[in-house]
């Protein structure tokens, strides 16, 4: 269930957009009403064709975990956005401080969702203990 207000989502989008977090920031934008999203949308978007996301962010995380064999940077951004939208602040802190190779495990244990495997692509952690 969405736990954030439009004002909070808009502020989070503004803080995260443009800092190489496209996949994360796009998730925030999708949960804004057209009125709030309009200033950030490119040409071709109008009130008639804008669809505000209604999906439960927790369900999206669970589906993502169950279907994964690895966690990429893009996946991680979307997951972090969904956790924030769902008000899962404690879990989000764990994810933000975890090695990428541990993210899938932390999520699967928290949500009791078994991933396809723990074969995690870990480009960001190469050479780190």
C-alpha cells in the first residue's frame, strides 16, 4: 500500500531525479497525479494519456524478488523506490547499506519470497570484501 503523500513523492522525485537514478526517479513520477507530474513530463504527455500508477509497491517488490536471478543497478533503483513509496524505511536502510550481492537475500528473507537463485550480478562490488 502506498504510504506517501503527493507532496512527499514530488519532493523525493525532485531530490533523486538527475543524479543518475533514472529508474528510481521514474517510479516516483509514475505515482504522481498528472497535475503534480506535468512539470516534469516531456512532450506527448497530457492529462488524457497520463496514467497514475496504482500498484501496491510491496507487491511489486515481491514479484521482482520472485522473478530474479540477479539484481542489476536498474532493478535496485526500482526496488528502492518501491520500498520508499511503501514506507518500508527500515528495510530501505538495510538495502542502501548492503552489498549488491546481498540485496536479493535481504529482500527474500524480509518478504519470505524465494528468488529463482542467489546468482547476483555484482559489478559495483568487484574487488570489495
